[in-house]
C-alpha cells in the first residue's frame, strides 16, 4: 500500500459553512456551501452534505451517507408534548437523503430515540417522525410522511405521497402504494393500497427482485389465502397456519408480526383474497 493510500482522507468544509465547536467529523467528510452542523453532531467517514443542509441536536450520521440541499436533520421533534428532554437521532451508513427531507429525534413518550438503518433512500420532502424505527435498505419515495412512533422493517418500500399513521408498523419487504393512507399494521411481504389503505396482496414483484425462490413465493401465497380467509377469527387462522407451515420461516415471520401486535389493527383485504 502506498503512503498516499495510508494517509487520512481529506475533510473539506466550505468557507460559508458553519461547523460548531464540539461537532465530530470523520475522515473524508465533505461539507458544502451554507451548511450548519451543530455542536453535538457526529458525521461518520465520508459523509457528504451537498449544500444548505442543517444537522442539529444529538445526531449521528453513518459513514458515506449523502444529504442534499435543504434537508433538516435532528431538529426538535414535532410533538407538542416535547419539553426539551435530551434525545437522539441515529442515521445509518450509506443512506441517501434527498432535498427537503426532515428527520426528528425521539421524545420521552417513545424512548427518546429515532433510529434509521443502513442503505436507506429518502427521496425529496419525505419525513421520519419522532421515535420511529426504520430498518435497513428501506425506500421512501417523494413526500412520504411517517408519523411518530412507527416501525418500518428491512427492505420496505413506501410509494410517493404515502402517509403512515402514528404507532403503525410496516413489515419487512412490504410495499405501500403511492398516495395510500395507512392506518393499520402492514404484514411483512404485504402490499397495501388506497386511502384508507387495505391489504391488496403480497409484494410479489419485490420478492422476485430480491431473489426469493418460486417455492418461497408459492408458499407465501398459500399461507396468505388461508390467513385471510373468511372462516373463523384472524387469531384462529394464525394458529392453523402456524401448524400447517411450521417449517417455513418466512410464513412464521408474518405470524410472529401478527402475534406481537401493537397499537393498531392488522391491515386486511377488502374481501376474501383470491390469488395473492
């Protein structure tokens, strides 16, 4: 390895940017024109603030994350009960945060922490509310609104203009259609559409793109039809499906999500499902 390769990457701060004393900047950080970085902010190696970005509060940004103009990251939560308690926002590595995105730290009512995973993409003007937990490789299209205390699983995709009510859960590999208003929990691998959103099937295209086998997809389809049939209660059907698909971990993941429960009901189809 050459001496140049061993040398720390250069950190670049534009003369018009303001970096408060106490901020921690990793190797190779790039801070563009008219950015403002607060005194309790930590920027990981290779983070880039393109321009006009404000990062405030006790906020940690993971390595190689790129943040575009007019994003507001880490300002106080938009909760009228917030009284200035010490809180935190943690954003993972390799995220893409586009223009006008807002992310808020936590509140006393939700653990005082908002967490975003690695490799996520937040397109223009999307919002992550206080006390949310967002997994890895999640995609928010433009103008997605995630209210406080929500959970979003790995690889979930939320279409443009989708709105998710506070305390709702979106399972891993799920898809919320554009302009949908989700007021219930969306199962892993599920797809929700409409305002108010209903369960419209499984996210088959997403599963195919991520390399799930035909056998796994076929198994999910069979389990889905049984789980949301009209006979019996949902919890009765959960137990029936659990027994029949005992050896299928992807089905058990859905059942665990339903059993865990939350403050919202489970999003269901408008009528008995046909092929998922």
